[in-house]
């Protein structure tokens, strides 16, 4: 079953130093032909910081790290690889890039954009997972837009 955000389950705003990284990553992805959303809940229950897709159906996940302590505390990131064709870390220019594993893509971002320092290795999703993920993304995005346009709308009043 496809799970969309429920009323009151809006994605949290990224914390402090992460906000400019999020913005820059999403701008850079858009420049490459991707549309994206922040704080996307995967079927596994994990939340990807940024999920992006292009017109060809390529799925990218970007994990934003605002500091070394955030990176060292996070041990869940390898699970995201099962849900995308390419996985990146995004950091700011103060982050030591040598900490990022070599088998992950690397972006350095600020509020205005991001530079890809290392392309992510590609691991193509299985067609069934791609279809399910695309449907989940479409429903999540539509639900978020609906709540912006009609704040009194709730999941309980939805016919879907």
C-alpha cells in the first residue's frame, strides 16, 4: 500500500546549518533535470533527506550532513542505497570530504547551489521497486500540494 504523509505528519524543517545545504542541493539537482522533495518517507520507514527523479525515471537520494558529528552519529545511510539508482552525501565547504565513503557520491553545497565533487556509482533499481517508489513519490507530492492549497483538508476526508 502506498503511504502518504498524514495530517500533522508534515516533514520537519531541516535543522540549522542544513537549510542552505538542502536548498543548494535541490537547485543543483533541478539544473540537472531532476525534481525533488525533502524529507521523503520510504516504504522501509526511513526518511530520505532529498529524493529526486528525472524524466527518465532515474532516482537519486541525497543525505545531507551539516557537521561531522551528524555524519558520525548516522549509521542508517547504507539502507538508502536499496531505494535509489544513485546515492550522494551533501555537505558544506567546511566538512572534511575525506570522511565520505569512496563508494558514495559527494556534493558540496551552499544556499545557492551545489558542486558534485564525486559522481555516485549507479545501481539500477528493480522495475517493480521503481514503479512503487514513483507512485509513492507522486502521491506524497500531490498530498503535500493539496495541504498547501487547502489547509483544512485532512487524510480522513480524502476519498483516496
